[in-house]
C-alpha cells in the first residue's frame, strides 16, 4: 500500500500556503496594520488549516478504514480507529 494518500500533495500545498500567509500576518502585526485587517487574515488562515485537517481526516477514513474493511480487519478495531480519528473533525 502506498504511504502517500491521493490528497496528501494537495494538503501539503495548502499548509505551505497557510504557512506563508501566517508569516505575512506576523509581519502585518509588526508593521502595526489595523487590527481588523489582521483578524480577517487570521480567520482566513484558520479556515484554510481547518479545511486541510478535514480533508486529511476524511482521506484517512476513505483510504485507510475502507481498505481495512476490504482486508476484513476486525470491526472493533475499525470502530476504535474511526472514533479516534473523528474526534479531530
């Protein structure tokens, strides 16, 4: 089984963009930019990271758990893993 899920490249790219955006927000604060502008940009980064996390968790459910079902893994183990990963949604 390939270790890289189909969405990992997209998620990494999103997180790299968010990282650059976050660095820009730090600069905005240091420059004394208006608080409303900074808050707006913080909100945008928060949403981007939240979406990346959601995509990552859903990908795990689709890729790992579905594959485990196909390999006839014990249902109790699958439910336990689902509960563990879904708490991050």
